[in-house]
């Protein structure tokens, strides 16, 4: 299935960047649960682990994982925790098709249900048109899932 042009620009066209998706509105408990959820879906041990930046909670780290959600393998994701959020970054490229984006959205949805008020957004540095396209696709996904 062909991706809409805007999502193609966010996922399939590799411009060398590592865009970030932020799941905010979390607390310490839901961040731990989100990490457990991510790690339970990994296909291999996490790699590249290192201490996160100064705005991360004590003991937080950044690592890279390859996960499968609902039987669909998702390209590698970078995972980092912050005081009220989990950040996922991804390498753009042709590996992202509609099925893999849907699997990523399902992972995001599963993290969001861990805490009322959790929300998802693409990095603020992204072009406003692309941010709107991401939010539209995200809301459409939630509507299809009956979670909007």
C-alpha cells in the first residue's frame, strides 16, 4: 500500500535524520511500564545503551531496539526516557511501509493507554505541515482503533 505523500516524507524518504516521536504526559510508573512494554516486544537484546542526558530521570538511558508489534517487525527504534516522557527516534527510509507505520502507531497507542492524558507528537523541529500530517494520521489510527 502506498503511503500518503506527507507520511512518505516523515518515514520513507531517508534524509539522514533521526526524527523523534514524543509520548508525553507520563509519570515514573507509566514510563517504567512503557519500557517494560517495549522490551517485551524486542526481537533481540537492546544495543547501544548509554546514560541519557541531564534532563532524564536518574538511572535513565538511551538504547536501540528492534521490536515486533502484532507480528509486524518495526525498523530499529531509539528509546530514551525523560522526566515525563518516552522518546522514540527512527531512521527514515524505504523499510517504512504502511504496515510498519501501523505497527509503530499500535506501540504508541499501547504506551498511551498506560496513563490518562498521555499524548503523542512528532518533534517540534519538524515542518508544521509534516507535524499536522503526522497528527492527522495518528488521530485516524486512533479512530480506526476506537480509542479517539
